[in-house]
């Protein structure tokens, strides 16, 4: 099972270090941000599965951090647990109104916080809000976003599939395969940050399939960067011999040796102007067909 990523936003070093050590010992991948601005930057670079967020921070407070997360398309789905010394009803209500998922007051029981973290992540995955490996929006969140854009006239949707992903996983194992999915999520975030807009959407439709929804103007640069950077940077996931020979030597179901190409990104793109779409399935099916026809 892949590790869930936590971001601890806390300016008290003793508390943040204690939480980092504790949750790392529980099998989580933990990052720490001492300021709100740092937290927003870290979240943009590598989406966490959950954020533990202190309200009292030295630059912008936790409420403002939460508000920025909730108003950004790519971070609005991330569960947030507020961590604070305040215990006033008005403070709790303010956090919940901003979309926080839970609230725990210092001094806190670490076992209780662990259960709250587990429950919030499980709830997000159970409701098909996020993929457990990539941390990206999935299922219902993708469908909701497609329904919002279907009547707009300046969007482009990319259907992105990792070609030859399955044989890679069979040869290298599920841990290495999960690493590729996390790498892909990070790569898409970096590329959309560089060439897209804050309102662009990145989703993980399942397995080796991702989507990016951007504007018509930014689509060509994003598409070019995805194909180029993926082909270049995916090489680090292979051993030296496979990189040198440019393929994986495997044995197929018939017992015959087969050379499987290294992974690359297949991308199909659909624009709002292509036709009048009546259903979100028309969008995704047209994008998938465009991806298949590029090969």
C-alpha cells in the first residue's frame, strides 16, 4: 500500500518535529511547513493527502491558508484538520465555514489526532474524492468539474495515459509502479504551474489515466511539455540495463520473449469548440479516441 502524504503546518518546532517523527513512524510520508506561505508553495509542488494546519502562524493565519486552498481548483479537495490553542465556538465555526474537515485543540491527544487523520483520508477516498496513490482528485470530483465546464467555451481537456505502464509494473513491482503514478502527478502539477493557470484542473481518472483541463491558449504548451518531459524524466525509474537497451525484455503469456518499449505519455486533446457537447461522457470519449488515434 502506498504511503499517504501529510503536510504539517506549524511554527512551533517542538510540536512540528514531534508530529513529523510520530506520523513517519506510522508509515506516512511527512513534510513540514513553518509558515502559511511555505505551506501553500509546498502544496502546489506536491499535493498532500491531508494537511494538519495550525491557525496561529507568523505570516498569514491558518484561516487564510485554508481559504486559499479552498478557492484554488487544484487544492480545493485536500482534507484540512485545524490545530490550534483556541477553543472558542466562533473559532471552530470560522474554520468549518472555510471548509475545514476537522478541528482539534492543543494540548491534544496524539492518538486522537491519528484517528482523525485516518478518518479524514479514508472518507475522502471512500467518497471518490482522491486517488490514494497520487493524491489527485478522482471519481466524483472529476465528474463535477466536467459538469461545470461543459457549457463554457474556452476549455481544453487532455486525456493522458502512461503507455506500457502495466508491463513495467509486472516487471518492477507495485511499489515502483506507484512511484511512477506519484511522479506523474508531480510532473503534471509542475507543468501546469509553468504553462497553465491557477484555475486549471488535474485529475487521476484511475490506473494509468490522468486528465488536465486547461484553457485553449495554454493547451499546446502543456501538451508539448507533458510528452517531452515525461519521456525524459521517466528514465530514472528504470535500471541501467533497460535504459541503455531502450526496452524491457519480458516473457509473454505464450512463453515467448518480448521487448516492451519504455513508458511514454499518450495524450489526446479535445477543445470546447470541437462540437456542442450534451454529456460529459462525450468529452471524455472524444479525448480518449484522440489519444488512441495519435499512435
